[in-house]
């Protein structure tokens, strides 16, 4: 399995929080499917000093790069414009 860490920051404009809250239920449906299929390893929201969600960290795994890209390109946080600054890196979970 190919593993990836995603560090994604939301936009900073006045509508950023509204976009996140509108997309969030749809994103969570997708994440639940990832978890059921064994693709989701860990994830959650990045918070600012006030406890407001401003981004996401996810660790996911897929059989192929194209399977990862298919999911990533179609995740609601991407398609609905929530994530504005995204860094994806190959990752390996430590087996300890």
C-alpha cells in the first residue's frame, strides 16, 4: 500500500469557514467510506488559537497512485473549495 500524509489549509477569506461547514458533512461521508475500505489511517482538523477549524491533516493509504488521485481530486474539501493550500507527501507508518 502507498501511504500519504496530507497537510491542507483552508482559505483565509471571509467565506472560508462557511465553505468548510457546508462541505464538512459530505467530506465526512467520504472519510467513513475510506475507513471502511482500509484507506483512512488517521486524520483530523487543524485548529487556530480560538479552536476554530482552519485546515486538515490526513494519513491515507491506497493500492495505487491513481486510486489516491481519484479520491483526492473528488473529495468535497477539494471540489467545494475548502482546501486552498495543500501539501501531499509520501509517508510510511512505523511498524513498532
